[in-house]
């Protein structure tokens, strides 16, 4: 009985592998976002004066909030209720400012991501088609759809390199 099960499993595995061909995985977003074009796009964003100012303001607000919180911890026991309420108001204002700044920064970064994706998506399709032919690949599976992958089956780095060449 055990022999029959083992033989059946072996036959199923052999037949499945003979139909599958070469299967690889790709993290397409990672490949696109690590491309030179994406790096240049984010560098251009970072170099914009208005964006750099927003980043500086957010960092200063975070530092001020951290210092205020630390100061409160040290002096909390000796503070009057009025001082505690004043501290809470300052903290709430700073938190609101920081939240708004972070949202603005993230919005601009997301706009760059969308722009990079829109620009590189057609190139990715061309690169993938050529790469599949060149490497005799039958199936490309999204990396996040897999549980376990042999390192050699991940073509993300190779596709990033091909995208950089295609620019």
C-alpha cells in the first residue's frame, strides 16, 4: 500500500514538473522602484526646495514634540493642572502639525510612485517579454503569491537591470 502511494506521488510530481516548464517569480513593483529612473525621480523630489522645506519642517516638529514630551516626563510631578493642560494643548497642536506634514510628504511621494509606475509599466512589459524568450521562461509568478522560492527563481534584480538598460 505504501509503495503504491509513493509511486503515485512520484508519478504526479514527475508529470506536473514536465508540464510546468521554467517558472520564476518577480516582485514587479520592487523592480520598478529600484530602477535608476525611480531613483532619479525620488532624488528630483528630494531636491525640490518646497519638498525639502516640508521635510525640514516635519523633522523640526518631530524634534520639538520629542523634546516637549521628554520635558513633560521630567516635570510632570511638579506641574500644576494648568501647566499640564497647556502642555497637552501644545502637544496636540504639534501632533496635528506633524500629521499634516507627513500626509503632505507621503502624498508627494505617492505621486512620484504613480508617475514612475505609469512611465515604466509599458517598458516592463517589453522587458519581461524579451527576458522570457531569452531565458526560456514559461511562467512568471508574482513573488507575493508564493510561499517559498529558491533564490535563483527570483528574477527581480535581473529585471531591474534590464529596465535600466532599456532606458
